[in-house]
């Protein structure tokens, strides 16, 4: 397994470098710039700003300077937020993004697995059809549509929870995070429920499950001791893509609910052409996705003895 991890890390490093390179040059190729204002500034002032941030150099030189700073762990200063380093912005916003992402994944895995198992054990009944209908709705409606709907219903009409933002006096309280977490988790709950249903149906029809039942084991023992472990294997394989979907979805959800996570900073920075902040968030998210995919592969090997890492 150690050799497998080393090989994956060896592939991950050039992958991240390619992502950084593509993002760097794509940001510079986009129209506009960080110092383009509605009211044009004097050209002399503009040139001074460009020189202060090293943006008066050729593009290849800017790239090499950025990679040199990145090798030292320095993501550079923000081009729009005065006296703010990108490292500070990410350190402030990451706890919010991590909390939302972690609880969204836990909710999606727990509820999606439960619903999928119930649908499989009650195949072609009203319960099965209800779960699949919910799954279709959850997949069809994107989070940026579902988020405002939930905020409108539960926040404004019913007044059960705040509609967005964090209270600076109390920070990340559950009442202010529950809607973003549910919004982010709903599509994944739907997908996981469908995966779990299909996998559980296949497992409970297998020969070893019939043998377990023939030996007189209770339905509870057959499901929880034998069927469930095999049924979750496709779900474990999906954890990597699911984590990527949750991470990318949080970019929009944090903006919708006005949460000070790094996703909101990313959207604001992209609109304002704050190159260094965009690059910092891209690097963090790309690294997270690669690491989470690796962890999902390792977990699959732990649950499935047939998998051998050489």
C-alpha cells in the first residue's frame, strides 16, 4: 500500500502543477484586470501599482516569480483587499468551508445510504417509488436554485432559521449553517440513494446472501453483517467524485447564503480579477480533491479484501 500511495503522490504533484499553470495563464488571458475601474485612474498611478505587484514584467517572468513564492508557501498578497495576504484570507475562510463540506458529506452519506437501503428492501412498493421520486427531484434541481427556495420558505415565510450570513457575536452557529448544509447535501443524497439502491438489490440477490438465509440467520444479521458491507463498495468508489462535487458546489452556496468561506472569496476575486486569491483557492481545492480521491481509494481497499495495492 505504501508504494501505491507514493505512486499516487508522484502523479498528484505534476497534476497540481498543470492545474496551477493553466489557471495562471487563463486568468491573465481573461478580459479586464484588477486595476480596471469604472473611473479610469491616471496612467502613472496604474504603472506604479503594476510595478508594486510585479505585473509590469513579462508574463513568463511573472509565472516564474509566482512559482518561486509558491514553493516557499507564500500565495502572495491580495490585489484588491488592502494589506491582506492570500494565506490569511484562506486561513480565515477555510473553517467555514470545511464545516459546511464535512457536514454535507456526512448528511449525504448517512441519509442517502439509509434511503437507498430502504428502497432496495422495499423494491417496487410505495416506499421505493417515493425514494426514487425524491432522488429524481434532488438530482434535477441544482443547489443554486434550491438554496434560495429553502431560504425563502424556511427563512422568510416560516422564520425558522436565518437566511444567511454569520453572526459576528456567535460565529458558526447551527441555525445559520443548516440551510447551506442541506442545500449542498441534497443532490448527493439523491445520487447516493440511487447508487445504494442498485447495489443493495444486486447484493441481496447474490448466492452468498441466499446461503446465509438458508442457514437460518435473521434478516437483521443478513443485512447488517453481510449485505451492507458489500453494498457500500460502489458508494465508497463514488466518495471521490462526491467530494469534488461538494467542494465545487460550496463556491456557489457560500455566495448564496453570504457565508465568509473561501468559496465566497473565490467568486468575489474572480469577478474583481484578484488573480492571487483565485490562484490560492484553486490550489487549495485541487489539492483537497486529489487527497480525498486518494483516501477514497484506500478506504475501498480496506473494505474490499480482493483489492491488492502493489
